[in-house]
C-alpha cells in the first residue's frame, strides 16, 4: 500500500501553512491521482510481487477540512496457485495540522484481493504524526491481519531530508511488525534511498531489507533488494 496520499499531504499543507494549493482550498474538494512503476512492489520490507515489477495507481478526493477518501491498486504475486493477482486498497481518513510543526493523519484502510482463492483481505487503522514535514511516526493496528483472526501491530519511523546536490532527497525508514500472534514472529524492516523530482515525475532508488526474522517469515521475498521507482502525479 502507498503511504500518505497526495490529497492528504496537500490538505495538511493547506491547513498548516495556508499554502496556495487551489485543489485543496476549493470548498467543494478536489481530485488528485497518480500512476507509477516499481521494479519490485515491497510492503513493510517484503516483496508483494515475488520480486517482479509492478504497475500501480491511485485516485484521491480531499476536502479543505482534511477529510479524504481514495483508492490505490497494484499487481501482486504472493504464492503459486493462490489466485491473487491484484491488490486494491480503499481508504478514508482525516489529516490536520496540530500546530506549525506537527501534522496528524488518521486513516482506515481495507486491503482487497479480488479473484483470490485464498482469503487475504483485512482492515487496518493507521495513525501518523509528522514533525516539521521531515519525520513521520506511524502506528498501524489490525485485529485480523492477513485474514488470520489475529492481531497485527506495526510501528515505524520514516524521514526525508533535502540534499544540497541536484535537488535530491535522502529518504529512510525503520519499521517493526509485531506478528507474534499471527505468524509466531515479529519482523524489523528498514530502507534508505534517494529521490528526485522531474517536474510532475518523481524518480527513486531505494535499498530495502529485513532482519533474519523477515527471511523466516517471508522467505526469499524478505531478502534485501534495490527498488527503482517512477511516480507521475496527475
């Protein structure tokens, strides 16, 4: 799943800094969309496409009061003969600036896998606190993670720092996925990489890995990898 949607980020910026973003300031709300390509769709350190490329896209509708709804989709490949070829996420949330430094986002998301012969579908609640538009702390909770009837908790911190060269940004994240009830182990994931905007197009290169528990839980899909990405905002 994607992280904060473009609509959410714009809504936070408009609330916090009164930025001249017409799409969010319009009383009736506004749409935003994106389409992207990644060399490997990874989610919390694990490949969702058996280390193959993915085509992805999303559509959001956000209001000036911080409310938003949206959907996002990608191809997936979890296991042979499970019938899961697509992931569709639907979500509703609310984002707001608490002050000039802190921004809060609350989101309810449903992960769908239409046509799958195995039940993977589940809900998750996400809460994110962003500090100075640079560091984000995230907590995710599901009472039925991976449709296992067990609890899953995800803790993460991520950040982005603008570099003084070529208008690039250095990005990184560390996450801890408490899957003790569902899978008998918890997994730590981390990533770091570079990104650069080329007009409406964002390019990125990211190193993604997990600890040894990731190899045991996810197999080869939990190993280290370098992911290339292109994202076009519409």
